[in-house]
């Protein structure tokens, strides 16, 4: 783990004030040591409970005379809270959670997310607490043919009735003047007509949806289609959408929506990508495409036009790079 450190910190006015008060040209370095110490032992930046001499001793200010602490307070590096009698009741590093502390928390949260995702992929997770596994309620709702919007609406209504704020926004159907329900979504809808599973099909028996017939594609729906096709081609969990760089999925959705004919090519191009990777025809990245869903999604986005050309038998023949494996000119999409 590391700390965010501004290269201008040694010359910052607060650093100059600290060095001047202590008549020490590099007194700012002790503040850096204090931040490192807090990173290990006081991750929230709260120094309450430590005496000034203890703080100084922890960072190597061997005099431990309280002068460094007092100078750090005057310079604005440490905040104090006092009661009506003037007694210090709390000590905190200034703006710690907005800067270094907040960055540390984000890094730790990301490390935890990657660890749980890795355990999930290795099937070593605890299904009851794993954030990537479908809950019992979600599995039951899916098996009952309930789509995501209906499920989220039911969850929100239950939370509101229990006095807790709903964490999922829902649009309730409007009633007409005579009280008739205007929501027609349930009329004539078979289980096969429902959208892709919002967390996944435990039996993986539902026919895949490759187009999202109602309305334009969104970034999320593009990733959902990709995830389902990948699950069918190389295995994995169909409800696990790949994590992508911010905006890449939305950009891909805009490209597809702009061309009516492109929509039908979404699933075939994804299938083709994985067929090429299985055949080792994607060069030294073939195995990474098969193993890493996020990398595979990025590759599919960057090779979208070329893959469409191959699907339609219009692939341009490019000069082979030295040492690169030859790519097949056609791929049987029926298999």
C-alpha cells in the first residue's frame, strides 16, 4: 500500500511554516512519517487518545518535548477540538479522509472486491455472503419468471413497507381515471420473452436473448449480452457482467444503436471472437481472451468492425506480421 504524496509538499506554505517554527529545514519530513504511521495504525486519521509526546516519539522526534506537535497544530496539519474549559477532546489529521485516508480506503475496498471476485471465480466463496452469487430471493424470482424490473419493484416496496428507504428506483405503473392498471407488461409475456437474467439462470437452460427487442441498447445491456454469450462459449456465470473502463460500454451501445443492421451482429461477433481465441487464432492474447472477461470485452469492442466483416464474409486480408499465427479467413458460425 502507498500514500498519495504531492511533489510540492516540501515547499508548501504550511510546510514552510512548520520548518520555520522548529528552525529545522526538513521538518516537513516528520509530517510524512506521521502520515505513514497513521496509515498503519490510525487509518481514520484520528489521533485522539495519544499524547503529543507519544505522537512525536512514534515519528522519531526524539526530543518528545511537544514542540513538533504544537507547531503542526499551528501550521494546520493537525486539528484539535476543545471543550468549554479549553481541554483538548479530540485530535485528527487535517482533511485525512478527504485525501490520503480516502485513497487508502478506496484501495482497500478495491483489493477486497478483487479478492472476493477471485474466490467466486474459483468457486471457493461463501454463497451466503458473496456479493457475486445470486441470492435465494433472486433465484426464486427468476425461476418464477419474474423479470428484473418486477423483482426490484417488489424489493423496493417491501423495504418501504418496513420503514427503510428503497435503494432501487422504480417506476410504478400509472392508473387511469377509472382506476384501471395501465401496466401492460405482463400481458402476453411468456418466460422466453423476459429480458436476460438479472443475476443468472441456475440451470442455464433459458434461450439467450441477443437483441433486447424493446428500446435501444444501453451499456449495461451490451455487457449482459456479452456475458451470456461468453458463458455459453467458454463457461462461467452468465449474470457476471465484465468490468470495463468507464464509458466504453456506453460508447459501444451508441455505435450499435446508430446502425440498425449492427444489432443482429452483436452475438455473432462475440461468438466469433471466442471461436478465434479457442483456435489460437487471436495470437498471444488468445488465452487471455478466454480467461479474462473484461479483457475479452475490450478486445471485442476494439475489433468490432473487423469481426463484423468476418461474420459477413467480407474480411480484409492483411499482411501477416512476422511470427504471428495465421487467422482463418472464414469461421463456421453454425457450430
